[in-house]
């Protein structure tokens, strides 16, 4: 899969994308319906989760099937700190980023010992281990009941206010991720994706950078989880379930792992689809599985990425009508 | 803690090791020959369990015939998945990633199919009459059923080893796993062999599920547990190594059995701990030469 | 009369051995490369030439023997560490970053050398000095005009030169080129040979290359070392090697492009 277009400068197209996205997210919820606010909030949270995941997958080429562990731990850190009255939200949210990064520092080196498919399976296995711990540790985490009624600070209790808070945090995070991808560090990550062996031969300690990518991804996942806990006022072991890891992968590949905003767009589509499916049937897995199967077989560059290619080709065809096809 | 309890756990560990081995050996076979990591392998274990339930508990067919049918059913399902879907992504750039995503989508699909057909409540099958009692030799007592499972596991291990070493089919497998194009030019029907291997491997997974059905309740959640258990086995024993699958299964079977004695709720953590140690000190697995994997 | 001791050879290999399974791919190989030498390693297929490069650059760990770079032992070090010490390498099968631009390919190597790859916030392309240097390096290999193109879309010959450019970006003292002309047309070969010779002279490099094209080998090398079945069969000037009986025998049955 090709990487995000890093481009010399942030081109006009890109500024336009940022502008449109920001305007859409800022204005639509004001149209009155509570539905837009809650959908928007979920899209932003999952979008942040997916963009953080894509730092690992689309940028560095590491397919992790265990990001739900960081997302869930992020949610639980906030949820537990708040419900047990240990810390206020303003402390809990940064704290959850630290916890997410630390967990990645612990699990990451074990997963990176092996590469390829085995790396992916190890991320899944250790995530399942974390899920199991949260699920069974009833006294501390509430077990399979989870914890409800998490108290939030007065100023953030209004759903619309919380939405704009999430919007701000999410877009600042997107900007940070963008800068990371364009930086020398991001260039190394992309080289690792393209050719890990050669990257070693240019003097880079590849494993160190892979671990750094896992830590960054874990930090953003935990932040997303923390934001979700604040939105839902509850936490549940399902947030660490392997299907959550699969969900964020689906969002990235649907939107296209090689375009910067792809994962965010994928998140929007999937959140809407899941909402619709949920209204008609409890059998959502078969639909999501079917969508993923279709993408893998027919749209390997992501649905939005493929449409992008078609549109470009159609545009170019119009420009060069009459001339011979390019080799 | 008296000796008979330890021996009982040893045997219980051996039994679960055999069911693990059946699944892990299939996984290793697919990875070695077809070069696919069948993430969905646990789902075929699941299908085997549910097919066995359907045929034995619902339709009243003889237990052993039912187990065989269940295994064949799982094998057929595996061949269908390989032929109609997996085949389309062979040779793609970045194939490994697509394999994972494709097989993952099948986990989701099969998960819901199982729920739609059989519901989400626990199902159970009873062991056949003659096997539901104890078996003792000397001072040792064990469930008769467990003995049969162990025997079947060892028979399969030996059978597979013999088949791979001595038969023409086995030689074809080895040829394909070292060089697909060359095997093809030597006259091996590669596509057919790949499908057969896939079917054989998923049949083994289904066999394991069917054999486990009388012992553990049959639920949709078993699929993922099984694939993770197999992964742990394969990592410990050695990636792509057939005997490694057996050794790894024995290690995990026994570690879990004894772990249950000390920390019943958290016994699975012992397996993770062993895997972590292997990853740190011998990432290529216990049976592989040092430096075999980077 | 000079009393200062002679500087150590740039690269010295002592009794180097490596075996896979029972097969000895490198057997008691010893030689020394003085500073500034332009030399070739030749030998029939399977002689162990690429394995030798792998042993020198850290991709393989020797079973026995030592590798010394400027007098310091480097066997057992990782490829990344060896690259930083000043050994650059281009690969037999082109090893570049295909879905990155030509400029990005070289730029990341320059930034790595400058230890700026920990930087997270300034755009890589805003490191103007590094970008300028990357373009200069591309220019020495006639690739600067293609700086904005995707590396994977380049024709084969350009990709091989890009491979070399990435190796040069580390400012190495010793450069190992593994079949740099493989797959190139005769015109491309001539151009590339001239480029290599020019770079060797201008940067004062020590250059060691593996090649099968004997025109190239006998045309530009100062010294030739011959490997056969893992053993160093002979070394000498091109004239000496062309007359060496054992070398000729080893090549009988092999096609020599004379």
C-alpha cells in the first residue's frame, strides 16, 4: 500500500480538505438534531482512533490487530479515575495518553520480536490478554458489567459543548499526526514500510522506530478511548474486544490507508453503516465481514482511494483526449 | 497436594494438548504449503463443533460417524473459502496483509452464520456410552474419552508425518512449499493440491472442535480463543515447524493444566508468560535453529 | 625517510568463514583493501560473492574470522551500525523505496546520516541543506531531473543508479556495489561506468564491486579478486588475472563477455 502523499509543501488541495472537514464538523451539529451531535461525536472519536492506527499501518506498514487494547485501556483509565474520584477529567485525559503510551512500551517490544503475520497475531494475542484481565478483574474494573454513570465536569456536561471539545482535541491531534508524517521521523517510518531492510542499511535502528510508532499509535488510541468514556459516561469490556481492533482496521482500509484523511472518512462511513445495521438486525458481524471481504477483493486500494484513482483517470482522459495513452 | 491429583492434571494437560495440536498442525500445514496464515482457522474448529452437535445431538447419528462427518464438513467449508475467495489474492503485492483481512472477514461472517443457524445459547453433546466412564491402569485413573482423544491425536501426528515423508502427495506438498512454480513445471497440479491441503487442514481443525464438543460447551466465542491458543503453540514450538506444533501444544497443555491448580481464573496468563519468555530469549521458537527468524 | 606507520587498510577480511547447514559458502577468505582502491570481485555463479558482501555489511554474522574496517573490528555489528561507520552498499536486486519519490529516497538517507530522524515537527523537506545535498548526490548520478518522480516508476537502469545514490548519501569511505550494471543496456553500462569512475575519483572513495561483465571489470579495476566456491582463488592486477590458469579453468563452461 502506498503511503500518504507527504508533498513538499502543504498544497492548496490539502488546505482545502482541512477547511472542508473543519467546516463540516463544526457546522452540521448546529443544524439542531441531537442525532448529528451524537453521530458526529462518535465519528470524531473513531476517526481519531483510526488516524492514530493508520500511523502504524498506512505510514509504517505494521498491521496491528490489537489497538483496541490501548483504546479500551484509555477509556478505562478515564472512567476509573473519574468514577473513583481520584482525579478530575482535565488530569485524567492527559494521564490516559501516558498510560496508553506506557502499555505500548511494554507490549510493543514483545510483538516486534517477530515480523509480518506473526507480528499481527501477537498484537491480537496480547490485546486479548488485556481484554481478559479487564473482563475478569471484577473488583477493580467491574468485570463484564463495566462501569456506568461516570461523573463529568459541569462545563462539559452539555452534549453540544462536549462535542466541540472533542472536535478541538481531534483536529489538533490530526494536525500533530500530519506534521509527524511529514517530518524526518515520518520519512523514516515510511521507508520502513517500503523496505525495512534497506532502512537498516542507511543507518536506522528499525526496531526502535517501529516501537516509537506503536507508542504514538497507542497514545492516540488511548486519547480516543478517553474521549469516548467522557461522551458515553460509561465503560465496558467490549471496548477492548478484538472486533473493535477489526473495526478500526476496516475504517482505515475503507477510506484508504494511503491517503491522509482516508481513515477519518472511513470512520464516518462505518459509524453510519453500523448505526443503520443496528436498527434492523443484531447480526452486524456478517455485514461488516461482507464489506471487508468486498474491499479486499475489489478495492484493495480502499474504496475512496479507488474512486480517487477513477476520478483522476477520467479527468486526465478528458485533458488528453485524442493523444496516445501514457505507457 | 497428592500425587494422583498431579497425575490427573498431567493427563488432562495431555488431552488439551492433543486438541491444540490438531488445530495448530493444520495451521502450520497451511502456512508451510499454501503460504497463508489462516486467521479464520478457529472458525473451522467452531464449525466442526456445531456440525457434530447438529448431526449427533439433533439428528441422532452415531457419535464417531458424526465426528467424521463434522470434520469432513469443516474441510469442505475450508476448501470453498480457499477456492472462491483466497485464491483471488494469491500473488498480490502485500499479499500477507490481504490474507489477514480476508480471513478476518470470514471470522465475522462465520461467527454470525453460526449464531443465525444455531443461536447463541450453549449447546452440548454427550459422550458415547462406552466412553463416559473412567479408565484405570495401575494407580492412574483418567476419563476413557480423554484416552481416546490422546490416541487420536498421536495417530494423526504420526499419520501426517508418514504421509508427508513417504507418500507422493507428501512429496508434492514439500515441492510446493519450497517452490510453487517449479513444482508446477514438474507436473504437480498445484491449484488442486492447495485446495486439498487447505481442506485437510480445516478438517483437522473441525475434528478438534468435534472431539472437544462433548467436553466443553459449544459456543460461538471459541473461535478466537482457539486461534490465539494455536498462535501461542506455534510461536513456542517454532514457526512453520510440524514437530514444533506438537512440542508447543504439549508445553501449553501442561502449563495451563498446572496453572489451573494455582490460579484457576488466570491460568491462561501462564501461557502468555511462556510465550513472552520464548519471544525474548528464543524468538525463532524452541525447535528452530538460532537466528532462523529476524 | 618516513617514520609514521602506514595507515591500516580500509577493509581487511581475515579467515572469514560461513556455512549454511553443511554447505560452506565462505571458506577461510582473507584479503586487504588499501585506501582508494577501485577493485572488483568476480567468480562463477554461486561463488559466494554476495554472501561476502553480506558478511562485511553485517547482514550475516560470520562463523569464523574477522572483518576489520579501518583497523577496527566490525563483524557482529548490525547493518545500521556498520553503515554509520562509513560503509555504503548498493544491492544486486535493486533495493529502494518504491512508493517514495526519488528525492525522498536520498533525503531520508541524508537525514539519517545527520541524525535528524528523531525530529518530529519540522517538515523533512524544510531541512533545506539536506535537500540541497540530496539533489547534488542525485545530480552526480544524473537523476536530479527526476527528483519528483516515484522511484518505482523509474526505468530499471535509473533505479539501479538510485540504489547507488542512496548508498552514497551516507558519505561512506568504502562503497560496495553488487552488480551495478545488471540488466542495463550497453549504452547505459558505459554511462554508468563513467559515472562510477568519476564519483570514485572526486570523492576519494574506496570502491569494491561485484560484476559479471568482464569488459567493465577489466576496463576499470585496479585490482581483481576471484572467488570460487567460497574460496579466494586468486587476486592481482587485471593483466595477472587474465593469465591465471586456475581462474580460466574455474570459468570454463561459464560465458565470459570478452
